C-alpha cells in the first residue's frame, strides 16, 4: 500500500466514525466535488448518483477552468457515503471536499 493509499484509507475511516457519531441515519448528505471543466467528467460524477433521488447543481469557476458539483441526497448510512466518495474518486482529476 502506498503512503497516499494509506492516508486516503485513514481519511475515510475518520469520516465514517464522524458520520456515525454526529448523524442519525438515513439522513440528507451534501457531497461537493471540484473537477476540471469537462462535460464527460461531470457526467461521470452524475452517473454515480443515477440510482438515487439526488439534487445536483453545477457551477463553473470564474475562468471556466473548473466546475464545482454539489449533490444533495439522502444516504442510508456512513458506509454508503464513503462508498460514493470512493466511486467518484475514480473520476480523473476530481477533488472531493
């Protein structure tokens, strides 16, 4: 396991613990991502939420280089939240906030 993979694994473990402690589930959750402006990349992110009743908003940066993608959706539990972050992390160039 690379140091980056280990750091990522620790981040998601802490996120899951925090979500378990702070939230009653199922609960609305806001995902936020930044991606280089590309309809293909935005479509990949949106596709990860196709199976859910999600509200998706996008906004381009001032120079149009990046697009922020905000997704509000009811999630069943912290494991489902982490699974979505991991799924979206496969989109090249995406930054999860």
